[in-house]
C-alpha cells in the first residue's frame, strides 16, 4: 500500500514500467502534501501571539490532519481500482459468453476507477478552502507554505480530472459517463481559481 511505503520505494514504483501506481496515486499524494502543509502552517500559528485565533486554527489543524488521512486512503484506493481495470482486460474472451463477461467487467472496473479521482477533487477543494481561511491569520514566517499547499491541491484536482476523462471516454454507458463528467463540474470555480487567487495574494504579501 502506498500509504505505508517509504518515499524512495514509492518513487521507484512510480518510475517503473508497471501500470500502478500512476497519475491517480500521484494526484492523491499532491493533495496529501497540500493538506500536510496547511496543518504545518496552522501549528506554527499557535501560542500567545495567536491566541485570538486559537479556535479557528485548531479547527484547521484537525481538518487538515483528517484530509491527510483521507487523501492517502484515496492513493491506495486509486491504485487498487486501476489494478482492477488491468485485471479485467486480462479476462478470457474466446467465446461469446466470455467476451460479454469480459466487456461487462471492463466497463464496471472503469466506472469504479473513476471514483477515487472524483472524490479527490472534492478533497482538493476542501484543502484550498482551509488554506484560504488560514491565510488571513497565518504566521508570516511560513506564509509561503500556504501558496505551496494551494498549488499542491490545484495539481491534485487537475490531475484527478484528466484521470476521470481517460476513463469516461472508454465507458459505453451514457448515464455513467454523464454522472462521472458531472464530478468535474465546478472544478475551475472551486479549486483552480481560488488556488490561483490565494497564491497571488501570498506573493503580494511577501513582495509587498
């Protein structure tokens, strides 16, 4: 499982000529890093100097820690789901009944493989929201990590979107395609534009 691997081991697996882990798992780890960065900045925004914001900061720490756990879970789920797609393509297809069963298995696996990236888009939006809340009160010495968190969440969401896209084009059921495509609705407004805006605000504060 990715969540229990070392960084070196994970990167070696990612670089290997093996189908998993791939871009979906990488997207989830982008998000995990974004959430961890939010948690780190929040922990640096504690103590007497920030006492008036203690309740907000503690809520952000708790939420960000939870998002680290959730995004790592999705990294594992994505790897398992894509392995399911690979396994379905290996099913026998000689006779008509076997061919039909294989086709059905492939279609089901493709739909299931789109679920982790769809969930990841939602989590990426939550990370950007937390980072935006924290920006207003964050310790100025680590304010650049707010931008890093936003960019990591943005990368997670856009990578997740393209992973949904590649599954959708192979799915024959129009209803399933529509439902999956709907998962990316609002990505610009909920993740990309807010993340870009937050990065710009951080840079403006740093540069004066």
